[in-house]
C-alpha cells in the first residue's frame, strides 16, 4: 500500500511539473502555430508582429524585442513574374532592397536575433495589373517567388514569409482560384525548402467583398492571416473620423474593426487570425470644429502617435477628446486659415489597450503593429504585458473558435440605421448578396411576396414609392465608405447635420440598377426635399443652409451653396448638377 501511495504521489508531482514546464516553455519561447501539445491543452502565447518599414529604420528604438515576438521587414517589391525588383533605375537600388542590404539594418536584425525575436520578410505588390499577371500562371510565378527570396531569407535569418498582395477590385471566381493556387504553391515551396511559415495580409473589407482573397481556402493554407483593420477613415475621406474604430455599427458607421473581425472569423479559425493595429492616424483641415466635420479635399497628412504626443505638449489651444464608441482619441484646434480647424484622429496607449482586449475577447493568435517608429513615448507598454501572457482557449483539439452568424431569409438592401430611417421593401427570400464593394445583388426570382415596410408602398409591377417624413441618411462618421449607398437610384447621398429631410423615391426597374455615387448634399440646418424618379433626381432646399457638390471615387470635385427655394437637378451621369 505504501509503495502504491508513493507511485501515485510521484505521478501527481510529475504531472504538476509537466504542466508548469509546459507553461514556462510557452511563456519563454516564440509562438509556434503548429505545436500540437500546446494546442491540445488550449494554451498559446500571443503572436505580436511589428512591421518595420525601410524608411523608418533608425528613427525608432534600436530594439523592439521587449514589445514584439516577430519583426517583419517591409518590404521587397514583388514583380508580376514572381521576381523581386532590385533596381529602380540602372545603378540605383530599389529602396527596400537597399535598406535590407545595409549595415544599419544588419545591426537591427542582430539586436532582435539576440533576444530570440522571429524575423519575417514581407514582399508586396499593390498594382492591379501586376497582380493579375502574377496569378495568371500561379504555380510558376509562386515557385519563382520562393526561389528568389530563399537565399535572402537564409542569409538574414528570416523564418517567415509575409505576402502583402493588395487588390481592391472585384475579382472573378477564376482569379480567386488562381490566387489560392498561388498561395498554396508558395506554402508548399517554403515547406519543401524548410524556410519557415507563411503569413498573408488581408484588407479590412476582404471578409465581405468579392476581392482576390478567398478567406476560407487561404485560411486553410497560411499559418497566419493579418487583418489590416485600419484606414476606415483615410487620407481622402470627405469627413474626419476614427482610423480604426472598434465600434460604431450600426449607429455611427457602416463598418468597424469588430465587425470586420467577426466576419473574418466566419471563415478562418481564430488561432490563425492576427489583428492589424495602427500606430498612426490622420490630420485634416475642416470647416467646422465639431469632431467628424467635412474636410477640405487634399488637406490631409499622416498623424503618427509620436508626432501627436509631441504636439500636445506645446498646444494650449488643442481640445482633446476620446470617442467612447470607436475607442479612439481625437484632437481639434484652430487652423491657420481664420474660421478653419485642424482635426486629428489617432491612436494612443488607451486605444492600443482596447484593441488588445478585443484580440483577447475573440481569442485571436495575436496583433500586428503598423508601424514601428510611429509610436509615442511609452505607447507600447501594453505590448510588453500582452507578450508575457499565456492565453487559454479551452481544453481540446480545436485550435480556435469559429463565429458564425445566421443570415436572414429576406435581405434589407439599406439597413435603416446606416442609411434611411424606415424600411425598404425587398423581395423575401429571393435576393442573393454577391459582394459588398459594389453592392451587387442578383435577383434569383421575380416571384414571391413583397415585404411591406414602414412608410413603404410597393406594387406588384415593380413600382416602388418610399416616403420618409423623418430625417434620413448618415451622421458624419458613417460615410467614409460609399459602397453601401450605391443602390440609391440614381446617385444622391445626404449628409445631415440638422433639420429634416423629406425623401421620395420612385423607381420602376427590377432588379434595381447599380449606379456610382456622384452627388453629395450636406444639410447644415433647415429642411430639404429630395425626389428621385427614374434617372433624374431633384434636391430642393425649403429653408436653412445646404451645400451640394459632385464627387468621384475619392474627392469632392466641386461644391457650391444651395440657397433657400433653389432646386438642384442631378442628371443620370451623376456629374451634371444644375441649379434653378
């Protein structure tokens, strides 16, 4: 009996020491995405990628080893045939390759390598024509890519290849399959040559738009996927706003970080998803001092966290605030032009903590920082704590949780909280959503009951009349992305800041046609009446103040005041505006 108790006690102690050893192993070593024992017990250490652009090397800290687990070099220029571009002109090295070959970067690599930081090499291409040519023969070009980077990775000690191929155009199914084959071949070649892991970059709209990346298939191939969850407001946004708002849908924004993340997790396990986090924001010149005001086109500049932090030390006129929904700070101060203002939405330590909390909430693999050198003093303190934690997903083989949302049988084309106050009639159960970027819908059947919405009269012949006696459309934070209003026939966006709007829509085509947004109306105060019939719209200012203008994909091209009693007629080309 005594020997039995000794045996049991020994087994218990062995088990305890094993668990403690496993915990310490995970805590003190870089993350290993395929390490089975840790996954089995549901334990993992967060992956923290720090992107270091070649133009910022030497401007930040000498070493970020205490803040990150992986240092990612940005970047080498990937060409359409799978090769790297080493020269911009004869005798002139491509800047990314030049810095990679420099003594300065060699010292950076050495400092991080000594601390056990993993090293990642990022290759990038953002040219739509190049990308199509690259995937036209996916296997050959993928093999060529790995052939080119293999000696570079081996020379410098890179153990991860990061693919940053950013296409924003709608992609055909064949192109998506070609890209899958391209990524698959890259992964196979990396494995064959024992070069390391593969990370793939995702734009924030990748989960909801028919872009090049097939999330489900790419998620099965890559070791990690980085969701670049920033630039929700960007350089050419018509209004100032948060760059990486955690919340806001549906009352303040069409899309936000948490929504993008949840959509991603419908296709990819959380153990492979890394949340991209900005260390920067944007500054715009605005006509009003209210946060989220309309910007003067072309007035933007990047606002790094470090620059804003330094500016606030010597800016007595700066008014600071924090958007509790977006969980992002902002600054407003008087501009150089009398009556104008400067608005900055940016990231600070508090915003960074909120994004770490979000990553922990969804049990993500980790976070990625864009970009090292942009941070303010002490801003990365939360990363040190996050890096030195061990996360727990739960006992079992499943490496992560997949989040799935049930789609409704009938689809409301314009959610009331994003766009019109009220409901829009649609065909119950017969509308198939094809992609968010162009808001393309395919009517599968022309039969079936029409849904009668609030204040909606819908006829069986397809004629649809919508009356909205209450205020409509958007607040200032919600319209950095135009795609969700593209279905408004023909082309009118109302940005309301006060007063009331009466909106009457008559449209007789089924299915509804898609038109590019081309006219912006800003109602400052008063009452506005909008009527859209067929291919022409009229906007009448009953009283108050309004501004009307034509816009293209990025900019307001012309603006002028609409006086009380005046009517603007907007033609089908969405560019011709006449005042009467």
